[in-house]
């Protein structure tokens, strides 16, 4: 994990392990909704499809992918 992702203060962290993208995005939706707008979530996801699927999910939902160094990802919850 890079210094950027490791040193960034986050509101929550979730290790999704090897969950496939279908299950991952459903749980991610619930976890990111629980955060206040603008909060950061550090995600650890080892499924090989996540690096391609996560940016697309962020584009569809309005959340921001701040950093991606698989298996580590940093997301910002959108402002409502």
C-alpha cells in the first residue's frame, strides 16, 4: 500500500477479501451510505475484476475513486 493510501485519514475501512464484484458492490453501497457526505472509505478488494468494475461503479453512483493501487482503493462518498 502506498504512503498516500496508508496515511490518509479515513472514516471507515473494509476488507472485502475475494468477494466478486456483484456481492462487493451491494455491500459497498450499504457501507458507503452509512458514511457522512465527503467521508473517505479505504477498501481492500482482491477480486481480479475490481480494478475495472470499481471506477465504473463510481461513475454510475457519483462517488469518487481517489486512489487505486490494487488491492487497495480509496473512495470518497458523494455529497448529497
